[in-house]
C-alpha cells in the first residue's frame, strides 16, 4: 500500500506585486488530491490608515476545499496567476500546467 501524506503540501506558491497566493494539496488515503487556496495581501497593510484597521482580515482569505485539478485551476483563475512569478511548486503541477506561464508571458 502506498504511503499517504495527510499534511498540506505546497502545489504552487505564486506572487505578484502585493499578493501571495498558495495552492495547497492534501493527498487522501484513496490517493486522490484535495486542494485549498490561500490569499495573502498583507503587504497592503502598510497602506491602510489607522481607522481602516478593521479591513485587515480582508487581506487574508482561504477558499473551500475542492477535489479536482480543474477546480483547483478555477481557484487560481480568480487571480492573474500565470503572470506572477512561481516561488514554489511541485514538479507534477509544472509538468501539467507550466506551459500556461510561458504562453501567457509570451503575450506581454
């Protein structure tokens, strides 16, 4: 029986000017993946006025879990992720979708 990793693994960590998005994956006992996306715009906190402190929680968010690669891409597609710089990734993600970075960047 294959070893199962129930810990979150970074599938893709991507950053733009003021945003960091991280797609995590968890491999279940059935060897299927489930995915969750976290958004961190904490760099924008420096631009908030003191009276806007109540907006701080809006700079961080997390999606619900999804259970297919297509749905994981739908989560990513809420952001211009193919224009960002991938900081971390697993090779299977890049093998599957890495060409999207190249294609998008050729259009600049």
